[in-house]
């Protein structure tokens, strides 16, 4: 009996540690105890924060409208049923009701449209980009080009049999190379594809845009906190669609410059490394 209790406690402890690690890495977590997954993923960019706020406002508006409709429905059920109201009204038309149920929905739609369009225009593009990242979708992996830093690489999914759980890795969410981006930087992101339509999606950034063959789509992101963020392809693109994960490491601007220097040195080959060591 004691062994079963200890085993159960160990299982609970492992689950809680896994949830804590997932929360630190800004990825979806099991339903308990983090808000029962009722909200969106924790925002990590200015765009995502606006999306989260707009979502919550819409949620409350939906609750109010649904409650009002439910009240009307209950009134109809209990006040105007055959037992409570044996002689039904023969009213065929009511001008005021016609005006109200036409005008009120129009007002609600206008109220929703204004912040919605404001958000769409805000997340479309930035005029003050400090760097550009180009994302290219392939069947079935991602290619990345840092156009300002002249760095490019492919990121392939890590096979399930190579996932190291002890290092905090997650099945179907790991890649051999991670995208590295600086925090508090206006980053222009360009999207295209070499074959079929893909969709590069990072929920915590509020970024989800199609990679279209022969076309460049554009958005931007201003990431507000450091950490590791996960995403996946969100456009059905073929047999290995579910094996196109995205891993983004957000670091300080100083560490980003160090990473750029390391990538350039590695691209130049062993000779450059030996020369740098000699100096």
C-alpha cells in the first residue's frame, strides 16, 4: 500500500514539474491547474497582447448576449406555454420591436468592427523594422534567412526516438536548429514557400500567416520577453504536415549578436575558426 502511495505521489510530482517546465517554455499545458485551458496561450508580443485583450472583450460580449437570449427563451417557455397562457396573443406586427432587433445588432457589429480593423492594421506590418526574418516552407521542414545578418539554415523536426525528455524536449515540437530572435526588437517577417501552402504559427507571438508559393506575405512581431517558444505548421500541406514544428529562442540583444557572430564563424569553416583561435 505504501509503495502505491509513493508511486502516486511521484506521478503527481512529475506531472507538476512537467507543467511548470511547459509554463516556463510558453507552450500549452495540461488543464489543471493553469486556468483549465479556457484562455489563449500567454502572450509574449505586443500583437499577442492586443489579440488576447480583444478576445476577452468579445468573450464577455458573447456572455452578455447569450444570457439575454437565454432569459428571453425562458420567458417564452414559462410565461407563454399552453398551460400559463391558454389564449395566445394574435399580435402580427410590432414596429418598435422590428426597429430594435434591426438597429441593436447593427450597433453591436459596428462596435466590434472598429477595434477589429484597428488590430488588423496594427498587426499587418511595421514601418520601423530593425531586422528581417524570411521564413520558407518546404515539404516538410522550414528554411530561415536572416537577410540583414546574411545567415540561413534549415530546421528539421527531431525524430521521436531522439527526443531527450531529461533535457525538457517535447515530442513533435523539437527541431535540430532553433530560430534565435532578440527581445524588444521590431522584427519584419516575410513568408513564402517552395512547393505547397504552409502556415508558420507561433501562438504566443500572435503570428499565423500562410507561406504561399510564388508570393511574399508579410507581418511583424515585437517580442516582449525572453524564453523558448513553440509553434507548428497550421496549413495541411501533405503527409508530414504534423512534423513541421517551430522552435524560437528569444534572447537579449547582446546574446543575439553573439549568436550571429558564432553562426557566421561556423559558416566560414574550420579555417576561420582556427584563425580566430590564433588571434
